[in-house]
C-alpha cells in the first residue's frame, strides 16, 4: 500500500466512522424543550463534537491499522474469496 493510498484509506475510514458516531449522545432542542428562535427544533442542544472527534480518531486508527496489516501481510487475498471471479475467469 502506498503512502497516498494509506492516507485516502484512513480519511475514508474516519469519515464513515464519524457519520456512524455523530448521532450518538445527541438530544435535540425539541426533546430538551429549549428551542432557540430562528433555529431548527431538530438542532442538537450540546453536540459534544470534541468527544466524537476523539472517539472517531481512535477507532479509525485501530480499524486502519488492522486493515493495513491484513493488506500488507496478505492475510486475505482475492484467491481466498471463492465467490469473486476475475474478469478473465468469467464466462
């Protein structure tokens, strides 16, 4: 895996995990009963972004390291996945 491929993989992993973690621990203004005039009632009261960014970074690092090791040391290769056929093998 090249350096640029590693950066792209890490960024994509981070973004996907952030979108999964972002809705956690959120309470909307409507649920809290504190709707600020001019804002959407579904806007979060306290989004806790710092906690979510730190958690996302930690999880993305673990997932990236695991993925890197699997790819770099070839623990799983395309030949190990029997239901995937190369274009030259298809009829």
